[in-house]
C-alpha cells in the first residue's frame, strides 16, 4: 500500500488512510480494531471491488489497477463471514473453484476442509442440494464448502474476512483448523473479529478511523500495553 486513501462513492470523508504498508509474500497479516475502522474496506480494495481515491496498491511491484480484474481475482481466494452458496449441489458449488475437478479432487478438497466424512455420509453425496444460500447446511458446513472451493482454486493470496465470527465455538474449531491448513504457504490477510484466531500472525495492524495506529506482532503489541492489549483484555473477560 502506497499513500492509499479511500472514500465510498458519494461521500467526502476518507474511511481509509494508509501511507505505507508492506505485506511480505507468504506472511500472515491481520487487521483488528473497532467496527467501522476500515478493516473490511481493505479486503475490498485488494481484489479491486473498489479502487483507491488516492495512492496505489502494488502486487509484486505491479499496480493492481494495471492488472485485468479477472487475472487479479484469479490469484485471490476469499472466505467471508457469510459464504456465498447458490441453489445447486455441493458438487456445483465446489466446481466454482476448479471447473475441471473430478470427484477425487473434490473429495480431497473437502477432506482438507474437514467436511469429507459429512458429504460421504449423505445419501446423494456430492450431488446433495444445498438450497438457496446454503440454507440446508449449518453455518459451519457452508463455511467449509467455501474453504474447499478455495483449496480447489489454489490461489497464492488468501483473504479471510471475519471468517469465523458468525459460528459457534464447536463449528469455529473445525473451520479454524481447515483455515490454518488453507493458509499454509500463502500470503494471508485476516480481517479479525475474534483475537484468538490471529496470535500466530506475522504482523497485526490495529486500525482506528481508517488508520493503522498500532502495528506489530502479538507479543510486541501486548508488551506495548496499548489499544490491542486493551482489546485483548476485553475479549478474555468475555470468554472467562
């Protein structure tokens, strides 16, 4: 990120102001902070759902505005808080990740996502209908289908936008295990709601009013005794 400012169309106030940020290839960078701080805006700018009002976002030194959107997005896998599943079968939803994948490859991706035993136990297996927006599945099952889809796509960049914040504790554990496997070897950007999911991050950026006010590792930020540590203390009290 180089001198990136962003404001939503029709507004005059910047919701993001990042003078400089480098996310090394293969690292894990997490963004935390209060609601409205700009976390999800970052997730939207990287694949160019929006373009910055000012500044540049570079990928391997190349301005993303010069990369065709199809090519850029083919290099990015996203797992959001509420995954998009269309009214079709499990197989059809998975094939969005790799249209040429055979059953062996589909089941391998489901295994990586901790969902293969569930699908194999269904009467129609991969041909089970998920319903509109995955209504016939639990939240954790729908999330793991979305994760399996990214395994099939196999992109070098992964964006996790509050991917476990809507799940209960049991479902979160299964999804978090699959996400850890998915992130291995990829450049990973995490938009975090639950701080327990980001302690391993290479770098954590505390965002407030669109600005990075505290960057560092988990240990560094705890030692700084600032906003991140205060947020962590609140989270710990909630789970006590």
